[in-house]
C-alpha cells in the first residue's frame, strides 16, 4: 500500500453543500478505515465567523450520531473565517496554516480544495500565490477543483491558462467524481485484465456502443444553476465523455496517471468533429414536462424553483457520434442522459455484431439475439453478458439468457464512495483518476459545435417528454439498426417484469 505523508487539507467553501454531503463523510470513512495520513488536519475556510468548536458541531450533523470515533475525527478539524476575495486576508490564512502545521506536525504538505462557486477558481489560486502559499520548500502544494471547468471551450481554455499562472499542471487535481466510482475504474480492469474481451473490442466484432446515465430525480434545489448549464454541460462534457474515454481507449502502457490520461486524450482527439448540419440529426435535446409518476402529480422543468418559465434548457440529451481511428472505424457510439427518467441507472452496453449467418433464425417465436455486454456503473453494480441458449426440447430454438456478476456478491468488500478514493489518491499524489487540462479542453472542443448550433439555430427543437418516461420518442430514431436498452434498477431484470 502507498504511504501517505503527513499533511493539511484546506477546504475553501467549508460550509457549502459539497463539503457537508460528500467531503466530510468521505474523510470520516477514510479515518474509520485508518487510511488518513498521520499527522493530519483539516482547515475549513469560509466567510462566516465560526470557532473551531462551532465548526465541529456543525460538521457533526453530517456524521453518524452513534459512532464513537466521531469525536476523535472532529478533533482534527479546524476553522478559519476568510473573505476569499480579499487578497489582504490571505496572510492571516498563511499564519493560521503555519500555526497548525507547527502544532500538529503536518509538515509543509498542503492540499487546497476549492469547494466553492466556480467564479472563485480564478481568484483563490491567485491570492494563494500572492501569499506565497502555492509553492513549498521540500513539501507539496496541490489544488483540487471541481467541475464545471469552464462553461464552453473558450472559458475552459481561459481557466486553464489562469490556473497555470499560479500552479503547475502536476499540482492541479481536477475532479470528475465519475472516475472515482469503483465500477468506472472496473471498465479498465474488465477490458485489460481479461484476455477474452480485448481481441473482440473493435469494429470487427462490435456493432455499436451505448452509454446511458439516467436519473429519476429532477433538478431539486439546483434549478438556478441547472438552468444555465443543462444536461450537456452538467453530465455530457464531463462524466459521459470520461466514460467514453475509458471504454474506447487503447491499452495504456502502465497503470500510471500520464499513461492512462494520454490514452483517453487520444480518444478525444479521434472523435469525428460534428458539423453544424450534423447537430439537428445526431443530437436530441428534451425537457421534462408535468406528469403523474406512481400516482403523484409532478411538475415540469419550467415550474421548478429557479428555472426560467420559458426555459429552453435541455434536461435530456442523446447523441450519436463516431471515433475515427483504427479500432472504432464505423462503429456508432450513442450516449444519453436525462433528469426525471424512469429510474436511476448508469451503464455501458457493448452490442456485438450478430453471427455472419443466422443459423437459428427460423422460428418466429424466438429470435437469435445479439450478444451484449453490460457494464453496470450504478446501481446494482456489476456485469451482465447476454447470450443465446437453446430452448430445451424439440428443434433448435434460441432464447436470450443472462450471465451476470453483481458486486454485492463480493460481500467482503464494500464499494468505497467516489470521494473517498479521489481524496486519498490526491493525498498520495496519484492523479490517475483526475482530469488533465488538455483532455478537458479536447472534450469541450468536441461538444462546442452542439452548443454553437443550439445558439445559432433556435429552430432546433427542444422536445418535451413527460416526467418519468425515457425522454422524447424521437431519441429512439437516433439508434439506427437497433434500439436503446431500457434498463431496470436491477441489472439482470429486463425483458419481463421490471422494478423501477
Ligand atoms: C453531478 C451533476 O456532477 O452528477 C448532477 O451536477 C448529477 O446533476 C450528478 O445528478 C450525478 O452523479 P451520480 O454520482 O449520482 O451519478
């Protein structure tokens, strides 16, 4: 196991939602598993004036009340009130950091985590630098930032340039929490730890690839943010493109940050650029409308708090595209994501080509199915392979059957939350599961023509779909020569009864 050096974690935006819901629980879990460095301390930074004790009390609300170890965990937390936009306050922060480091023996190693609104991504690093906090003497300084990394190609480039004024690329840790998911990492293991998949993982054997990330929730309390983002910026440019990178990449030479990140960059470099005329046919956008789900009336997107009542923001997105390289020549990739769909599910479906000759296709009752490999990211994490098997009895009728593996069956192992893995990796200086600036820009470059076409051509429709359905019907027509898989909550429940 890698060793983790003593260090201090400084969280900007310490009273924010992400800190409470994700970071603190992840840190606590690492603490319980004795994976945190020793010595270690967390300094929460936010505008509100709070004492260390008050910050600990507030934080305790997000931890299990009956856990005896909570108290010792809370003892590692400290708080500093700071107007993050005021450069003259940063010497105070520097002083506090020095005090904590001296008192707790955390050395000169510091991670700064920007759990703040994105507009501060350009501000805080500059002020850290002006206070000399971006460089260390023999220790390390790392900066974690959360998506969105820009809102389009131009702003993403600008953000990278700004960050690089103050920090080097190898100090920057850009989080895409999808890469922290066990099952997303398992895409690499499935492909490259098994001899049976790689020989068929190409255009000779794969007919098309489908990636779905569906959510049953709507925009909840985030209407204001979401209305300026939409599904494309919220899910596609980042999470779904990262999944595409892992599914489509060449085998990396070694499992190391640069080797893996180089391979996913190459995938992005090979994406066939979309022309303005492609957008109306290859991209479908939709928005959920009021409907009844399980007997309950639910509102439409435009009635959500914080959303413009005439909004044309997409809550559903589906796209067909190609990767123009040796491996994927001619293989369509389909991705889709949406809010207020029938269930929460993320999965990759590899559709293999049919046999060259349909030997058993004579029966109308049974059809020779295509083989599918389904990599279930969440929930009911696992893998499912769909095969055709003989129906017992007379003749040679073929019926699709499922071979499946569920992570839950590895009962001795719990799936760590994405943030646990990512925080620990950063503490250990491992950037493999973090995004490099060049890949972020490439992913933006690919989706930018869609944003441009939507802006330049308001006639491109935003299709309505009733909340609780699989999006606009027109999205079905994107998949030529096949159809989307309509997954259920449980990996292998399909075809018949399906619990949503
Ligand atoms: C976030 C998006 O990045 O990912 C949310 O901003 C979305 O809108 C979430 O709900 C989905 O993440 P997960 O881990 O629940 O699939």
